C-alpha cells in the first residue's frame, strides 16, 4: 500500500513515528523517489541523524507544526491553525521552499505563522524542549514535588491539586501572555515565592544538567540510544512506561479527575 502510494505521488509526507520511518522508507519508498519528487517531514530526526538519505534530484523539506497532531486538527477545524517551522534540506528543483510553504498553508500553519529554520535546529531544539521541559522536566518536577509533600505527611489529594492539577492554570497564563502576565495574575505572595524559591529548586546544577542533555542530543548520543532501544524491542522503554503509569500521583489523579467531568470539555 505504501509503495503504491509512493510510486504515484509527487509529494510524500512522512508522518509515521520517527523510529519506523527509516525501515518504511527503505522498504517501500526509496525505490520510487524519482528526480523532481518531494520528500517531506514533520520532524527532522531521520534526516538530521542520517537514517534516511534521499537521492540527488529529490527535494527534501520539512513542515513541523508546533502542536500534537490531534490538537492541530482540532484547531484547524475551528478555523485557526498552529505555528509551524519550515526547513529545506535539499532543493533539487528550486521550488522546495515554495512547496513547503504551500503545504504549511494547506494544514493551517500560516494562519498562526511559519518560521524558517533548518533540520538541525528543529531537531535539536525539539528534542531538548521535550526532554528538559515539556515532558521530562515537567513530569520529573511534578513527581518530585508530589513525593515531597506526601513524605511530609500531607494528603495525596492536596498534593495532587497543588503539584499537578493547578499546573494547567499557570501554563494557560504563560501561553496567553508570557511570564509577566502569569505573575500579574497570581498573588503577590506567589510572585515573591516565584522569584526567591524558583532558583533554589532549579539551580545552577540543573542548568549544567540541561547542558549535558543538549550535548547528548547534539552529538547524536540520544539518537543512537533511541534507535538501539527500538532495535532491541524497547525493553527499557516499556519498563519505564509501566513504572511511571503506576506512580501514586497517577492513581489519585485518576480518582479526582473522575469527579470533575467538566475536564473533558477543556481545550
């Protein structure tokens, strides 16, 4: 099916997960990449780390929407769009940028704005953001804070509300108006605690740790680790997924969210 579509298509957009792309490309797409065609990506991982190498004569570009797929679709159906990043790795026809911009318009990204970048910059900053803040950093912070309150004798429900539930309220303010608007919106007590205790929690050593995380992204160590993990059947990945799903904050959170059906309607 993939091979048939690839043979018939002028523009081939790779939207399957990163760890599957190189195999699918080799088995079903590579032989159909004739001169003048476009190979497009939504994330630069496989091009940047050389697990996919397109032939000469083929345009290679990227349109990376800055939102998960289901959220992107939801915003699009409401008449808006999410920001996007546009990069050209190989411009054989001279039209790679224009075609990429047209695709970005088609999926709604130009409604919010499209920024020119490179495969290197998009890949490395995207991975760093996920690991240091958006996924790894924030979940580690939430779990550590929750555990600190539980170990000090506070109720799990109170710990959940303070460390997990209210996070969305703060993130929404940051999303809407930046740090200044968030600080304008909270109490002066909270703002003072922000300035004086935030740097105690996220201190200079944390920044050094972030630099190490970034270095392992830049030198390809993380990519090699992730590729090897998939080649070996994902034993560590599945173990960590199971361990984190069993964390006490997940259990109490499930119970509390069941009492708040209005959460199902939250954007």
